[in-house]
C-alpha cells in the first residue's frame, strides 16, 4: 500500500530574493519539492492536484539560497484515489503549465537519496 511520497517541483530560472512570496512546501506521505522563482498560485495548484488525487497535506516548508528557491511537499497518500503513475502524469502536465518540472517518489527513497 502506498503511504508516503516525495513530490519535487523544479523551476529553472533566475530567482529574485526581492520576490514577496518565495515558497517551499512539504506534505506528509508525499514530499513535493519546488525550486526556482516564485509563481503566483503554484503552491495552490500543486496542493489542489494532490487533493484531487485523494492525498492529504500535512506539512509545508520553504527555503531560498544562492539564487534558487526550493519547495518540498510531504503528503499522506494512504487514501490516495489515483495511482502514482497517473499522479506523475497529472503533475507533469501541471509542471509544463507552470514552466516547471515536478517529480514524484516514495518518501523512503527520498530519505535514502539525501543521506550523507
């Protein structure tokens, strides 16, 4: 059973620290990371897509450094109504609309990748 995923959204363009709303978002179960310049409504669009997939947002965090912005969402996917492959396809379309790349992966894989 799918319980936790990591979703990353990457926007590759210059980031302005003067932006009023840089963002990083974290959901429990599925983590989503967004990097790049602020996009109006990007967080809402991503949260809406995850909600429509039957996933629950548990935590949101953000960071900005060295001209980049990162957003990670950790999402509870225990009651997901959408298979991960369909979610990936939906978020790929959303990413193109936002001028971003969105990745989805299991939380345990995300954690092991970031161990050093």
